[in-house]
C-alpha cells in the first residue's frame, strides 16, 4: 500500500500528480504544515516519517521515503511500465537523475533567493543565480518539448511543476518558451485529476 502524506496547495502536489499519472491505488493522509489547518493534523509520530515534519512523504508497506526527487525516483522505478522514468541502462537515465536533482538542488534555491531578494554569493553555493538558472531552462526547452526530449517524464512533473508555480506567483516572468511548455503540461489529464483531488481535499 502507498500512502502519500500531503498538504493542499503545497510542494507535495507534484507527487499527487505523479500518482495520478501512474494510475495506481494510493491513500492520502493530510498533514497540517501551516499551523492551524482544518484539512489535516500533525501526527505525533510524523517525525518518524519526515524528520522535518514537512511534505511530501510517502510510506510504502511501512517504509517511509521523503524528499521529492527520492519519492519520484522510487515510484518510477517501482512502476517501470509507466514509462515515466528511464531505467538503469537507458541512455536517458543519467539526464533523468540530473534534472530530478536539479529541481530541488538548484532551481528551487535559486528561485527562493530571487523571491526573497537574497544576494547570491555564487562562489560559495552549489547553485547558480536565478537569471542563469532561467537561461539554462530556456535553452533546454527551446531545443525540445520536454526535459528528456520528445517524451513527457516525471522530470516534467517535478521541475516542470515547479516552473509552472513560479510563473503563477510571478517569480519567473512569462516567455514564449515557458508559456508553451506550461501549456503542454496543462494538457495532461492526470494533472487535472490531481488538481481536482487537491481541491476536494482542501474543501473537505
């Protein structure tokens, strides 16, 4: 059994979307990460699932996994028939791991610095300044429709979902390249199912 620990309108939406893309049975447990929250609670033992009491976290048959790239890699390896993650031996496996790591290790810190107007001491950090990161993504998405080429993958859920959110909150300005990419993502039926489920959870 798969159980996703989730909070509505949070970064765990990307794992919710992935589970909808996979089309596999799963449960959700709502976690209140914003203080008082009618949509969930903070289980007293949640620290044993996620040491920082954040989301997402996934429990599979009693074993917890946290950090979005780890969860995504775990799920796409667990369900290889989905085709959402290249397997070991596939030439795209390396780029797949690279972009999954880039999403939280480079993209998110750079965008947080931009959002909070924090100076970037580039020589001391493991990620580049936001303008440079934006240029990198622009070059990639100018050259191909998805991060791994012509085929949608879980990278487009993790990194693409983050890019989409950063555009919504105006941290990244719209551009023809990014807008066309986000439109492609918006055509995914599984994304709409996840949005509906996320909304239903918030209202319940």
